[in-house]
């Protein structure tokens, strides 16, 4: 073991800061950020454009997609459930809220997005290896 290894700890048990940031409540079940066993930490990039008054969302440098896509955050239980149950392009409509603003804790009702335009990658602009795994092929 080097001198560096002895003096350096990646995670300090005495540190009171939680390594999982507060993302607010789950956008599906509404459960508050339960850091004890069910953290809210999975971001879901929704296939719909944000309203104009929301500052930014997800985008893509690979295909030049502007950062205007809607996001949601899910707790671990809902994310695991979603991998099994959310199998179509309309699954996001089962959410109760979406993230609105610079802070992922800001929420708005999901119904605001129902009539918004579709938001998706242009896979023809992505590298060949990126096309093998398309966001279109994976709901979560």
C-alpha cells in the first residue's frame, strides 16, 4: 500500500453528506426521496418536448437535438417496475409529474405534456455504434 492509499479515502464514513442528492419525490409513485433503501435517482428522458416556459431538459450533442426534452425522476422501486411494465412509447403518460426547471425537485403535472410535440433523437446523425442501441428501443 502506498502512502497515498493510506491517506486517501474515497468515502468518509464520518462525512454527514449523503452521496445520493435530494431529487425530490418520485414522479410515478410520489414517494419522497427515501434515502433509506429506496432513493429517487433514476432519470427518465421522456419522448416529449417541454413547454416553452421551462428553461431546459435533455438534449443530445450526437445528433444536435436541443435540450428541450422533458425529464422525470423515479425511485428505485418504480424504476425496476418500469423496466418490466413500461414497454411502449406511451408509457410515460402513467407518470404523475415531470421535472420542470433547473432543479430536479421542481414538479409539474404530467398532463401538461400530453399534447406537446414528440422529442426524439435523429439516429441518422449518430455514429454507427450508437445506432445499435437507440433510445427508441428502450423506454426506460
